[in-house]
C-alpha cells in the first residue's frame, strides 16, 4: 500500500474528534449511492418501456415493407415476392393490401378502421400478433371463404362484438348512382380478436384475406399495396433494406421500421438523455458533500499536513492523499448504489409489485431491463463527478505553508 493511500484510508475510516465531519462523509456516500441507484433503476425502466413499445409495434407490423410508386407494379411483376425472399437475412415475406373503411355492428355502432388484406398462410410468419390472438384463429379467415375478419380487442369492446358476431364493412370505393354516391357494403363474421396493448392498433386495425380486400375495395385481381418482410436481426434491417433495393429496383422501394417510427424513438432517446441529466444532479449533490467533507478535513488536519510536509512529503503527495480520499468515497457510494439499484431492479422484475393501468399504458406492470452498458456509464459518470469534487480541496491542502501552520504550535 502506498503512503498516500495509507494516509487517505486512515483519515477516512479512523475515528475523528469532529463527529460532524464524519456525518458529512456518510451523507456524501449516501448521496452518491442514492443517485447511482436512481439512475440504474430509472434507465432500466426506460429500457423496459422502450423495448416493450418496440415489440408491440413490431408485433403489429413487419420489420420492413417493399412499396411501389405505381399501383400496377406488383401485378405486372409476379416474381417480386421471390426476389424479396431471396435477399440474405430475410426470414419471412407476405403480401398485403392497405386501405381504410368503416365497420358497423348490428347495434348500429360504427367505427372507422384501417383495413389490411393479408395472406392467412404467410402473414402469421411475419406479423407476430396474428400468432397470438386473444380469441379465434387466423385459419378461420380461409375457412369462412373470404367472409372472416380479425379485429382488435378495444374495437370489439366498443362495437360489442365477439368471435362469431356479424358485422358490416363499408368500403370507401363505391358506385355513383342517380341518388348519389353509394359505398360498397359486405357482411363479415368475426374470426378472431387480437390484443397488442397499443390502443391505436386495438381500436382501428382489422384484417381480412387478400381476395376479400380486393372485392370490397374494387381492386384488380393481382393488386397489392406492398410486401412485408422480417429479418433475423431487427437492428440490421436498414443494411438489409439497402441490399434489397439493389434486387427489387424502381419503381419498387423499401421502408423499414426505424424509418417509419423515427420520430417516436428519437423522442424516447431524448427523454432518456434528459432523465439521465436530471438524475445525475442527485450524484452532483453527493459530490458537493464530498467538497465540504474534504474542506473541513483539511482544516482539521492542518497540523498533520504541515508535519508531513516538514518530514519530506511533497505538495503532489498531499494533493494525492485528499484526491484518493474523495475517490474512495465515490467508489463506496457507487458500489452501494449498484447494490441498491440492482436489488430493486431484480425485485421489480421478479415480483412486479408496481402495477400500471392497462387502459393508459401498453402493459399492466412496470417493466425493467438493466443493461451492462447503462450500469457502466452510470458508474463512470458518478466516479468522474466525485473525482472532480476533490480537485479544489486537494489543491488547497497542497498549497499549505508548513511554517505558517506550525507557528503557534
């Protein structure tokens, strides 16, 4: 053990005459610990909420889509689906039709919806929520011979529907008659009900077969809005989309989930930075306590410092003693904060004792995902603040004049 570390540990852990300085030291450790623990837990909750939201979005949508600048492009190029599926990294593809409509129930309740025509065979391999229906099955779309429809749980609740209920689907495309514009209306049977936890999906999304969508919308036989695809690694989707663009060529183009939800995730990232800065203020308060502790300790140990300097200790050694003391306080506080934060995070994940209202949030409990990267960043930030807090007191201690300090001793 070096001389500086030995003296720093003695000053830190030995009993002092001034109990007030000891109390401030303890408060500094607790301040750092609470700040670190708060940062670990809050960033873990942020990661949990963001991951859950991303999973919900990707559960209702594919990782990317291939679209066209012209309406007839997919019908004129029947091999486009095979070319998309042949791109390295693609794990699933399915064609789709996207439109709007209105759903009305026998009780005369009506609701505008986003209508998606899908292939009942390939769509569940791409759209996760079609494999996890709350009621009914995707295969019922085929079994009902084009008369089946899958709707969200909130939409079913609003229109008082359940599996087997009859509904009418009104198409925005219709025919012009002598009495005016007449929309197309077709009767459907509820084949399944899904629940994503995302209110906008559960209240406005409905699935029918491709053929049923073409008939109700008055579209050509081979018409498609686009092709949805999934990839093995969702974070590599942009690179895969660039490779795919070389295969599909114009008028086709690709869009990924990161592009279509860029504003949402950019806002969430900004919130994370804001929360980190806000909670880092708690650690900063703890570091102010370190400044007060070291300043008072320098005042208390003036004679000791003078004696050490008279015996040959250099100003750099004195400065290092007090820098080490503040750093030790930071290390103890950071480690204690890790214990508190990781323990609380484990309890939140294991027992889920903080419940959330399901009609407000996308899940019923507080999610938490603590990553090694966040833990290391929090620890490094706390130690840096604690180290910076030692600079002024240690500099003042190293500038002490031994003769002035011992003049009246």
